[in-house]
C-alpha cells in the first residue's frame, strides 16, 4: 500500500528559476501595456484641445455670419487667464452683440484651452482666427500648438 504514495525520482513541476523568468516576462508585458496606455491618453488630450479650438473657431464664424453689419467691430486679441476672462463675463456689460460675442469668445479661449490665446482679424469680408495653446502638460518640452482658419463671412457687392 505504501507504493501508491511514492513519488517518482524526477519531479514534473517547475523550478523556482522558471517561475521567476515567467513573472519577469509578464511584468515587462504589463509595463509595456501601461506605457502604451499613457501615450494614448497624451495623444487623446492633444486631439481634444485641437477639436475644442476648431469648435471655438466655428462658433465665432457663425456669430460673425449672424451679425455681418458689425464685422469691423470684431477684431480682437485674447491673451488673458481664465479668471480674468470669467470676471469680464460677469462684470462687463456689453453694449452690442459684437461686444458680447467677443467677451464669450475670450472666456471660451482662456478657459477651455490650456494657456489659450487667440487673434481675430477681419479684412474684406474674410475673417481669420489664429488660436494657440500650450501642450506642455501632455509632452515634456513641448511648445505650443497653433491653428489658423479663415472663412468668407460676407462676399463682395
């Protein structure tokens, strides 16, 4: 009866070295997957800011098209922090639709884009919007991203 419980001379299990190598390979795979996920998050944030800038430009173009009589009043430069832009939104009383549109656009650029800045120029019925924002939070040593778009707001006579 004792023969049923005897172990063979050579064991069929894994050695400690084999287990350590398997764990090392698994750890390297997990680190690679985590690095890939981090890169995906960084690129997603960059594309999110580019999409937001595009939407802000489109919104302002639509406001310009809705108020073509005051095109000359729309030229502006936005270079302020979110708190200052929000304070303007709450304290400044706009005297015209163009002024309110400019206040709304300035707040949106300052608050929705990281260190966002913008410039709008209107010439001969063509509006050009230049938007800039920082990408330093996504990439080490990264500078600024820039988007410039133009649209025909009002055609010639």
